[in-house]
C-alpha cells in the first residue's frame, strides 16, 4: 500500500480526523494507487461499522410540479420532463409500499414528496401514515418533505418519526450552479432545525453534476461538521428535459473513489449508495461495499427503476455480509 495512504488510514483507524489537505492528497495518490484507497476505506468501514448492511426503501408519495429549479430534478415545474404528476397517494397504497419494503429486507422506509414543503393538510396525513407504518408494518419511518419548521417537526416526532432526509446536494461553492430558488444556507438551517428536534438526519448529495472531486470533498467535510447520521451518495442519472440532460455519467472507478473518500472523512457514519448506482457502477456494484459503503437504497427510486432486490440481497450474501434487521 502507498505509504501516505497507509499512514492516513492508520490515523483514521486510531480515531484521528483526516484534514482537507490529506483528503486531497489521497485523491492525488490514487491516480497511481487506486486500490490502496479502496482497501483503506474498507478497513475503516469494517472497524467502525462492521459487516452489517443497512437497507432503505422509498416511495414517491407525491409527484411532480415542484416550484424549485434544481437542475437535476425530473419533478421540477421549470422543466418539461414528462414526469408523473399526482397528489398524495391513498393510505392503502402507502402501506402496501411499506410492506413491500419490509419484504425486501429494508430496515427503513422513507416517504418522499415533491415540492418545497408540505402544507398543513398534507402534514396531518403524513403523520397518520407514520403512525400506521410503525404499528401495522413494523419498519423504521423516514420522511423527505423539503423545508420544515419547528412546529411541524414536533408533530412528526410525536407521530413516531425517527429520521428526516434533507440533502445538501453539493458543496456550498458549487450550489449556485444547480439551484437558484433556494440557497445552500436555507438547507443548512433546515438540517440544524431537524437536529434540534432530536431527529436522526439523513443528508448527502448527488455527484456528476459538473462538480470536481474538490467540491465533493468540501461536501463531505460539511456533512462531518453538521454531524449527520446517514450520508446518501447519489450519482446523476441525466433526465431528458432537465438542464443536465446531456451530462456524462461518472466513470465507475471515479464513483468508487468518491465513496472511499467519504468513508475516510466520515468514518463512523452510515454511507449509503442510492440513485444512479446501476448505470454508473455497472458490473462493479459489489465493489461499493469494499470501498467504504455500509448501506444501499433497495428497490425503485422516485422516477426511475432500481435493480431487482433479489439480486442486491444475493450480492450482499455473496460478499459474506449481513442485512441489519428491522
């Protein structure tokens, strides 16, 4: 193993924090010693997270007509993407989706709605969903409802919510390139409110939107500073009709390097690989678990299909890993 990579790996295993300059040096060193980085990230993951895989499933509970202009999003009203448009789905359909999530071994189930935030009527319905998901399905509930205030968070927590998802999406320096209808600071304030409410926070980003590795490292350190619990890593799937529709997808080795760097910077946190892993990693999907990840989103995504869950569960077993139970 490269001596510098080995030294940094040993320091992280000993409980020391990696610096920004060290993270940059890891990227530079891996141009000639790629697999040493992955080996180190895997050792860090095994040390702090063990060999258990955390699975999460999601459902698109309200789709389309979002007023925000995030350039990657199929559901933005600013772009003509032909994404489905519908209000909150019926409770029966929601419970069916939660039961399917549990059937495919997901430990968590996330309710996702399009839009900047949820209105009062929608929030009341979602609170009822959370109660019934916990009581009738027995799976850990999570929501992704956009921007939220203290009173709404209190309602959700009282209903039984455990985790709130709210991505930063990218680094502070790159954020103006992907969204103009809200700011990076707006997102940070929301994350701080979620933490103050005593809820677990799931917060990560999307890669392949034109940012470089330096901006990804900036995001990883921002997430470390915010002390988020789970870090979802998504890879851009260019959607026809969006401003990023002609973007090239990330090379699989670059994707694995990104996962590894996030593990070095956030050694004790969940690192979950989500949207885009199928087209980006292709035949190297199993390597996400030997590059520092300890979780995946299983099943379908919001507006695109995922891989057959049976294949993911088989992959986990073949690697000698175990699925965390509910």
